[in-house]
C-alpha cells in the first residue's frame, strides 16, 4: 500500500502534469474529428463562463478548463456529462447508478455546483440534498465545448455556484457562405461492458450569411453493466435515453444575431440499483430491499436570445435572453410484490436576463440583471393489492410550490501595467415557498389526515463580492490570486423534502442560506511544446446545511435532522500539465489533493463535533503517454487513473452503507488504452480498451461499481 505522502510525491514526478483529456484548448474541427492533436496544448482555448465574455483560458484569473466536444466524443469516448469530467483536477465523478451521476467540484456536489447550458441555469429549487441527478440530463454529444470554472461564481451567477460552475455550450452552425449549403454527420459507439449502443446524427446548413441551422439527435441504449473482478454483471442497471437539440440563427445585421434554441432529453426507467435486491455487495456494503426502483427524467430547454457584438471584439456587446427550462422526475418503486409507490416532481422555470459588456477608461465592465421563477408540483401515490390507492400530501418536495431569483451584478476588469484587478459585486433576492407540505408534527403522510398540511414562504437578500488579481509576468507566465464569496439559498427541496434516497429527511422550514469564502492562488505557464498550471485553494464554510443521523430507522433507512450548524473548511491543490518532448510523443498527467472538515450535530445530546466533509474526494490523479502522427491522422495513448482509499468519513458517510463500505472506499489503479485513425477524409475510427486488468472498483460515494475490462469501438462519418 502506497502511503499518502509517497503518493503525493509520485504523481507530480510524472513526466508532466495534465488532464487525461487535455482540456485546455479546442483543437481545430479537422484535428478533433481525427481524435488527434495538430499542435501541443498552450492553454489557448476560449472560455466565456469565467468572466461572462470570451477570453483565452490562459488569461482568466482563476482555475478553468475547456473540454472540446469533439475530443470528448472521438477520443475520450464519453457516455454522459459526468464521465466527460473524468480526470479534471478537483473533480470527483460520483456515480449513483449507470444513469445517475454527479460531479463533485472541490468538495461540493449536487446543488452546490451550478449547471448551465449556454449560460442558462439548469439548477432548480426542486433539487434536494445529495448528488444532483440532473447533470446526466445534459447530452455531451450536443456540446461544442464544456467549460468548467472552479470555485465560487456567485457574483456572476448567483446561488449554488459554490464548488464551481459547469457550462455546456451547445453546437451551432459556424460556417456561413454565399448560397445554400448543408452538411451532415453520424456517430456510432458500441461497448462490451454494458453491450450498449450510442447513435448520433447531425445536420447543419446555411443560407448565405443570414441564416444558419443545426439539428441533432442522440439515441442511447445501455444494457446491464459488467464490473471487474468477482462482482461481474450488475443486474438492473441498464436504461435508454433519447436526446434532441436544434439551434437556429438569424443574422439581422453585421452586429445583431437572433438565436432560437430547443433541447430535450428523455431518460426511461433508470434503475437506482443500490436500493434494490439486485445490488452487488462491494467490500461489505449493504444490499437494498426494494424489488424495483426506477426513475424517469425529462429535461426541456427553449430560449430566444438577441445579441449585439461589435465585429472582432468581445467588448461593447449586449445580450437579451428569455427562456423556459422544464425538469420532470418520476420514481416507480416496488417495495414488495403487492406494494408499489409512484411519485415525482415537476419544475418549470421562466426566466429573462440582460447582460452588457462595455470598454471604459477604467477597464472592461460586465454588468446585468437576472430574473427567474420556478413553478413546482410534487405528488406521491401508494398502491397495494386489495386496498384503495392513497395519496400523500407531497412527493419528494412540497407541492404547489415555487421560487424566485432576482439579481443585479457588475464586474470590472481593470489593467494596471502588468497587473489586472477584477472586483465584482452582486445583490441577489431569493424566495422559496410551498402551499402543501407534510406536517412533521403529525404522524403519517396522507392528505386526509387532519392538520397534516402546512405551508411556508421564505425570502433572503444577499450581497456577494469577489476580488481577483492577475500578474502577467510575460506572455507565457501568469500568476493569479483571489478572494470570492458564494452563497446557496435553501431550495424548496431543502425546506420541505420528506424522504431522500439514502436517508429519511423531515421537512424543516426554518433553514437559512449557506455562505462560503474561498481564497485561491495559482499560476499558468506555457512554452512552445508544454504547459503547466496549478492552484492552492481554501474554502471557508459558514452555516452549511448538514444532516445528522438521529439513530432512528424508517423502513431500514436512517432518519436525519437538518441544521445550519455546518461551519468548517475545505482546502486542496490541483495540478495539470503536458509536455510534447518529441514531435510524435506527448506526456500528460494531473493530480488533486483535498481535505475538509465541517461541524456536525451529535444527537440526542445536541453537541457539535467536527468531522470530515461528506463524500470528500481522496487523493487521485491520471497520467499517460500519447503517440500521434504530425498530421493527426493517427494517434494512440496509454494512460492510468489512480485513487487512494477514502477512509475519512462523515457521520452521514458511515450510515450510507448501501454505497460506502465499512471503513471507507478502497483505492484503485486502472490502466487504459485508446487509439484513433482517419480512415479517409470523411470517416474516422476510434478504439479503446478500458480497465485492462479488470479491476473491481468504484468511485467514492457511488452506488455502482465501474466497468470491468471494456472494449469500445466508435465510427464517425461526415457527409
């Protein structure tokens, strides 16, 4: 067993430090289609999420990554958004089941990580504690790129942007020429571990330089996943998914653009396997009691955006957006052959925003206003053979509920010689309310029980600030530092949830916002054939909502109390880099270390004890070597992924016996190989062997083991 200190020394000593997916810049579409890299990485990719305007990732004063969509599809051979982030420093890819996963950024997951699509928030007040299940409803195959900005983003984006912000930028028509033009492509991917198929078709075109369109559709069919070692086939893990997206652009003038976008994702019968008798025990984890527990998800996004931009610049621009975001979740739970529960929640969000970017004598100003309203409905029905159907007061969250988000923000980027200062400020108003909530003081959950319905209406106003600075030593070396606040207003789910999946949580309408303060220092360096970047960060936690086991059980599931007693901290180090030491050879690696503690309430005494944070990320990293031809027509790489054992557990981790083994989640060392080739100008082939040694492992906090030895084959054809 390698010690903690030895592991820390080994990873940085690898040839260089970088992500397995080389996220820093977006290669040309031709190189990406081949899966190769025409040029070494130099941190030159464009990122909009960090400052809400287009900038090179090398030039933003914080840690940010850009994952090219074609690279994710052709080289990483990803299946979903969560898997797309494998290897990103500071990210732990928790997987509840094959179709349910949630990335944890710098120790925070679920609703403490903000998910955006084209800058529009997908997070909703219907979300509850624990890993967010909505991350997997964003299809990575429709992404031009995925931007990941680490650390607090509340000044620019408001509530929830604590651990970081993930922004998926959707594909659109990029070529505008005179006349009528159209192109099409298809992508097919097959893997053996789950006997799954993914098919993607795309059509795009333009009419002169005035109108462009892009339409895509993805079909995913996953069978049961076979894990490594003695675990083997994990039954009741497969599911299916259908995705569609369209982007239509009308160029009104040289400066004005009008965008109409629609996206839809449907996931059917996604099993939460760990809660069922079909679960496989992993190093002593418990097995669920349900015969069946399937979830369904639907996500819709439609928006109209008018934007003005002066030619050749990202400043002096305006953007108006009106959108609708719809989220629907259902749960079909078969407890016994004669007892079934059907529940769910719907959230429809209507929102509007305005943003402007202006250049002034002081620097570049970015400012705007945001408003959104969530409409939330929730239900639960109980069916039992020989008995009448009963209706509960609510489903997973309060019924007849909603939330409001309103804010005004401003940020200035002010250059002073080689320095650039970036102060920012946001005033936010958040409200959460529900008209029908199960009264925790009254036994039972039925609507017909007297005095069993309560309501609430809570609101909060937050002032959030940040200050960042960057020192540009030269064109290839930057140092940056920053202090940023973040907050998370309680959701309708926080205040009214009755039962979550791994614990039973009772409604508590008196919770207050969580507040965070993160300090970060880092550097970015690059040469003609290499790059290196790293950061140290410390997040101070004030009043986070923590759950404490009461010692009671309902149906074998632990009952927890919630409170704002969660003061504490999380700190960590993230490193990445790449070195092209030969025209055909590139070494890459990355490493992340994190540690955090938070106060938890001890029941029944009511005392407070400081324990490790829930689902803390263990020491981990990736490293590999790529060979490629200079023209990018052929490439191959071998890479390893390693993680140390995580035995620093919170009280909640210790009671989550369905996911976390007694004593913690074992570490792992997994070897992989993948390669790709351009068969002809219009066709490319990718191949991979994952988990070559058939290791039996799982990511900390997951309810499912990862795939055993897995052969993947993908074919792309362009017309």
